[in-house]
C-alpha cells in the first residue's frame, strides 16, 4: 500500500503539491479568510443602545452612518492622504538608496547595506515610535510637536525598509548593459532614468508601495503616540471596539481599508507588482 501510494505521488506532481499545500491553505482559509468573513458579517449587526448587547439582525445602519457622516468621510480622506504621503516620501528616499546599493556598491558592501536596511526591523515597533515622540516633543531635538506631520514622518521612517528592499531587488535584476547602451546612444542621466530605469523598475516600486500604503492606511498606534488629536481610520476602529463598545460599527469601519486595498491591488496587478513581492 505504501509503495503504491509513493509511486502514485511520484508520478503525479500535482497531487503531491496539493497534499503539501493542503494544510497551510486550510489554515489560511480558517485564520485569514474566516476572520474577514466574520468581520463582514458583524458589520451588518447592531448594538442595543440601552444594554450594549449585540443585535444579530441584518441592518445597513452602520454603513449608512459611514456614508452620511461627514466626520467619517473626512477621516477616510485624511487616512488616504497620510498613506499616499508616506508612500511618496518613502519612494523619494528609497529609490536613490536602492540604486546606490544595487548599481554603485561592491558585492561585499551590498550585503552590509542590506543588513543595515533590515536592522531597524529587528527593533520593537513601539520603541521606534516612542523614540520619534521624544524627538518631536517640545523639548526634543526636533521640537516639531505632534500632529499629522509627525505621524507622516514617523510612518515614513517605520515603513522605509519595505520600500527599499523591493526596489533594490528590481534594480539588481536590471542589466547593467542597458544602462551602458543608453549612455553609448547619447542618453544622459535623467533620460536614462526616464526611459530605461523607471519603466523596468516600476513593478518593484508598485510592490513596495503595497506595503507602505497598506501599513500606513491601517495603522493606529503611531497616530496615538505622535498624532496629537488627529484621527485616522485605525483609531476609529480601535475606539469603537474599546471605549464605545460598538463592535458592529467598528467592523463596518474596518471594511473601508479592506475595500481600498482590494481596489489598489487590482490597479497595481497589471504592473506586475505582485510578481515582485
């Protein structure tokens, strides 16, 4: 019996692959997709205003409050703006760093630079966020104070490695012969970048933007630490789970970044960004 099973698995690579992936795919379905399904179902419930208990009957009231409430539209747009600003800042900072790592540094230096980029990820998220709080406080080294600017700056620092590494990988795959050919044909630096480097590395840029955009869109800890009175989507979800004890409305708000990221992923899918993750 064992010999027949081994022979069957050896001959049918698809069956063997299916068996190997069955356990992790089942876990993914239960832990991730199951959680999203529970989130979506809860968003259509409500909370009894007197007892605070969940009312498990279908209702659109949470989404109606989201659509009609001007404050929630403002928070959603603010969150989108913060995520977009963090992505743009990280791109501007990461691209020259990644280019220097991939095309200018020696192979030995590349390894050390990659380690240097990864090193901040080993530190605690809270330690890094509170370090920026100290820097941005009134008596700190920068003394900028708290608010949306401090939130964007802190998030840009936190997620910068997630933009550098995909771009570095994309630039490393870019043949040096293409850059040499562009120079031999008379193209200067900016034209070489615009016609050769940028089009070929754009999928890697889009891949990095998925990380920076999504992580910034759903973050709520940083804005609590350095954001002052600013409110983002993540804070609305957190506050409704905790102080307000309104789990259905929190679930409805949490669907907003999920829908935004689905649209974003559908848009960047055509660039080949998902193949660069």
